[in-house]
């Protein structure tokens, strides 16, 4: 065996000691730190039993641990513009320098760094290799710092820092964050100090020679400088997602002109390089410039509507724009609108005032702003401003009242009178056409058919032009009297020209029809509207609408009995499908549809409705509505089978209930087959994970029949839900104060 230094080639002397299954080599002298060595086992080594172990040489290399070195520092070497609120100065070594210890023993450990200029603060070993110094009062601005680690520092392996290590960094030099007035400001105050915002205190003496405020004529504005404290959160940094990461305060220096600035004047503020920091040697490297305009004297510059407008909008606000920011209270005190509106709402911008009110159509208005209205600096307008305009007439409109569902019901015993809402339509033409029940069913369910429907000329019953009374500028309700119409279905169109058209299907009948239906039955009750008595022997046709063929599918319902009732099974796959019925005889016409169900549906009365006619009725609930992650959700429920005879039964042994729970993203997180009690009830629980998603969780119970082949046929289902949130229970603190400090037993103590 030999060991040699790779760099020098020298062989390392030492002794070899045989061990069971190997050997031990002890160098005669310590190996050189950081050096690389090669170990060599010559060929032909034999075991204690004489067996040859290797036919070729065995070689390997290793490097001895080096001396202690500095691996990393912060702030980085030669860093510039380091912030003064930097919280740590640290050095990390390549080897452990100190052993693990308690916080109380930190004082006995070496303090490896020296900072120039000196800083008050505390240092500690963050781990065995990292030392951190926390400045007590931050860093000084515009200052060059040097940090030294003295030579001779030893590590835990016996290594030594051979030479002194030092690095330098410098803190922020003066910089201008901004100023008030802002660059580009149009309405600067004429009599307020200017403010310049620096990133640190600066020397006012050096600033006096660098700051200038110059007017448009090139003349400098004299003034005085003074310190103004700090402006919090003047500047903010953001990450790539636009989220604020940190903010900076600004140090204020005020420049107060000796006299107010000229109204309407343009000024340029400059700060030249060379402004010195109040502490340290740093100076402002870049110049700063801001140009702004002083608010001009107040005057009214623009109005909406404009003066003399003859058709001012009825929906836009009255807008007044001034040359300068105004004292809006004084503007409102000096504003007159004639004729005066009954209700008015206002809003203001920097130089704009808006008044919202409902102007009268086709009316002369006069707006007066008194000369006493002042701007934000107390200067009055000095003269009255008068604005006159005329509002536009209202936009003509025409509508039949009650056409939201395209059809209306009318009594055949009296004149058919249709309400018309209109404005600006002195003459309206109308046309009335007969319709067939099948067409009406399509018109009420197929928008495209309704939109393009054109009645045949042979179906025309009557048409005429009528004059509508009243002021053309006022919306009115008037009646279109069509006279006594024969029972039947009609199509009414009203037309005022210029595209003002409305239409309606009219169902005229002497009978009132009530329809009630389920998934497989229909109940109809017919009553004469003149006598209120039931109508017997009324032959009825029912129809459902097929959305695939876009056609109604009629079937015979039968005739009403002596009570005016007909009830029969109906071939309806879905009870929510639109349903229609009408009479087969034209002389005893009646019409009804489920589309007229608005206001009389079960949910209008807070009642549940199951148009699927499920045989399963159940309820599912949890012990509370909201949970936190890692909590248990306790679930209970009960179910019954609906016998459809106003009675319910318990599930049998041949029925099972399966529960699934889904998270807010729709993923199934729990499923089980529930064990039903003799009362058809069940309970189970769910342990929420620590990382449970927040939101609403769905619970679904499916009840099935099990057959002899152990297969399940679903009967029905019911649902529930609960929420998961990182909520916190509300905490309340009540403080009470005794009326006196001491009491004797039995006395009453008043508390507040």
C-alpha cells in the first residue's frame, strides 16, 4: 500500500496495521489541508488463507478538508444602494465554526465580524456556520460600510481562517421620489408650498443651490426651504402579479414661494445633481424635473346641454365644467334650475359638477350660476352665467299591457278591451286575425315561429286606425275596444309606424278553465264566467309540445262531467313540458295552457314540487351547517317510499341507500352504502382532511331496489349540502366597572 500527494508526487510515510478483513494506515504526519491524495494497492495481495485477492492495482483518490473560508455574505460584496432598513448583515462559512448550543450560551461564542463605521446592534449564530448581525437603528444613508473577519478564526475541524476577510457595501444615496404638484398637474394651488420627496434627509444648504422654480417667462421664483417631516407609503414595489411587496416613506422638503404663483401660469421645478445627504457623503446623482400649471381664475368653460340646444337629452345629467376646482357647496348655493326639478342628485369631479334629475320633455330650461360661486381658493366667478336650452320630446313608444307571455285571456260575454301604453303616438292602427289552436301552441313555445309569424289575409277579422288622446309628451294608458268577439283564438297587431309594433294572442271564451296535472294525470275544471256554474259536456283536446319536432302533439282528454270536471291519465313524460288544451267544438270554445301558471306554482307558496314523481322521499342533514378542515361531519337522514295514495311506507330489506359526498370541485371524496334502521333512518360521519378544499360540499343519497342477481335498480334520490371554511368563532369582550371599590356582603353592587 502507498499514499502519495497528487500535486507534489511525494509519498506519505506511515504505518500499516492489519485488521480482521482489512488494514489500517496511519500517516506519520498530518495530511495537508485541501490537498488531493491517491491511494494504491499493488497487485498480488493475498488473504490470510493464501488466496490471491487482486490481479491488478486498486487505486482511489480523496481530498482532505480545506481551511476555513467565507462562503457567502450579505449584503453582497460591493453592493450599492442598500436600503437603510436592512435588517441583517451576515457571513456564512464553509465549515461549522461553533457547536450547537442554547440561546443563553450565545454570549460565550466568538463574535467574528467588525463593522466600520460602528453600528449598534446584536449578533448571534443562526446555525453552526452562519453569523447574523442585526443593526439596532438601521443603517446610515449615503455611507460606505466595511465588514471584517479577522484571521485566525478556527472551525470545528481544526481549520483556520488564514487571512483577514473583508467586504464593502454602500447605502442609498439621495434620490427624489416625486413632488407636489405632480409633473403634469393642471390645477396646482397658487398659494400652497411645493413639496419635494426624497428617500432620505438632505442638506438644505446644498439643496438651495440646486433647486429652482422657473415661470414660463424664464424668471426664477424666490422662496424659502424647510423640512416637512415624512410622507408615509409614498412609493410601493409590486411583484409580477401586481401584489404590493413593500412601501417606502418619503422625506419632505418644502419650498414656499415668497408670493402666490400666477393663476394660469406654467412653472418648472428642477433639482440639479449634487444635493448632499444630511448624513454621509452621498449626493444626488440624477436631476429631477416637474412641470405644472397653476389653476386659472374660475369661469364656466363648458356645459352639457350646450347653450341654445333645441333637443337636449332627457336621460343625460346637467353637466357644468369650470376652469378650476370649485367650492362645490358655494356652487350649489348659487345654482338655479328653472323650472325647478322635484328631485335632484349631484356628483362632482375635480372641475366638473353633474346634476341628475328627470327633465320635462319638450320644455324650455334656464340654468343660472350666480357670480358669488367661489373656487377652491375663495375667488368668486365675479359674474352670473346663464344657460338656456330646450329638451327633446319623448321618444315615441307603444306597447300592449300584459304581453309578457304573448297571450291574454278575455271574457266572451263582454267587450274585449285591450290596454295600450303609449307616448308620442297620436294615431295607432290595429288588425285582428283568427288563429288555430295548433298555431298558438307553437307561437307560445317556439320563438322563431313567433318572431316570423305572418297571418293569412283570409283570417282578418277587423282592422282600423284609432286616435289616442292626451298630451303627446306624457305616457298614457288607453283602451282599445274591439267590441264583443266570438269565442276563439285571435292575433292582435297594433302599429304606430316607424317600427313601433306590438302584438298579442287573445284567447276569448265564456269559460274559465283550471288545470292541474302531475307526471301522468291531468285534472280540468270548467266554469261558466257569467253564472259561475260548472260546464258539463265540454269536449276537450290536450296537447304537449315536442321540442324535437317543434310541433304540438294532441290527444283527447274527454268531456267534462256534471261538475265541470274531466280527469284522465295523460301520456306526459315530463310534467314541466308546456301543456295546452282547447275544445273540439267551435261554438263552445275554451283554451288554457300551463304557461299561465305564473303565481300559482307550488314554489310560489313555498311548497316543494317533484315533477319527476319520484317514489322516494327523504331528508338529509348535518349536525351544523359549516365546518373547518380536520373536523368531523356528522350526517343523519331518513327516507320513505311514496305510495302515491297520500301515504308513505318504510323501505324494505330489498332496498338499499348509497351516500356519495362531493367536494366543491365535484370530486367524490366519500361513498358508502348506508345501514338503514327499522325506521328508515341512518347516520354516518366524515372526517375532513387537513387540506380539505374550502367551499360547499354536496351530499347525494340514491335509493335502489336489489334483485336476486344482486344488481341495483335506482328508485330515486335526495340531496343535502354543508360548507367548509377557515372561519373563526366570534369572540366578545365585555368590560365592567364597579361603582365603588369595596362592598359589604349583602350590598348591591352597581356595574357599568
